[in-house]
């Protein structure tokens, strides 16, 4: 009976972690306001979601994992700044994303920039990095210490 209880508890815990849903916003002012209100960092993801192989690989290995989603739900406001080739995107969003890529000196994809709740850059990862969610979360925690 004890083994069944432990198994059920393990399954419930796994479902809770997998159930952590994250929302990716698409405009910086909204993300900054939410970060300030919730005392979280902003993670900016500059991506070419429908053509950049390294972006797609990193998303699969890190961003789409239950481990990252759980971390993000507690610590981050997520902001996707997409530069697609095939997906439709409004002229307004294209213009805003381009302005942010210039402001933050983004030269390639993927690029991840961490902002404090007050909008100060406190961390950055340019390009793909191996190690999946665990390594990426460690980098985010290093940024958090600067906040």
C-alpha cells in the first residue's frame, strides 16, 4: 500500500511540473510592467522561429522542457521577439522587434537577454549553448544574483 501511495505522489508531482504553462508575450512595455508587478526578470528571446535551426534546437532542448517551464513560471516574464520568414507578422510587430534588436545590439539568433524588473540588462546569451534547461537555468540564476 505504501508503494502505491509513493507512486501516486510521484505521478501527481510529475503532472504538476508538466502542467506549468508559460506565456510568451510579444511587446516589451507589457513584459516590463508585468515583471515589475510580479518582481520577476524579463527574458527576451530573439529568434527566427520558423527558419533558424539553432533557435529551434534550443527551444526543443531547453525552453520547451518541464524544468524550464517550472522555473519560468516562478522567476520570469517571457518575451519572444520573432523574426520569421514564413509566419505572418504585423508591420507594427516587425518594426518594434527590429528596433529592440538594434537597441540591444543583437547580431544573430538565438539571442537571449535578461532584464531586471526595472529594465536593466543583467544577463545575456548570444547563440546556441549546449546543456539544455539545466545549464540555461544556471545562467539565469547567475543573472538573478545581479538583480
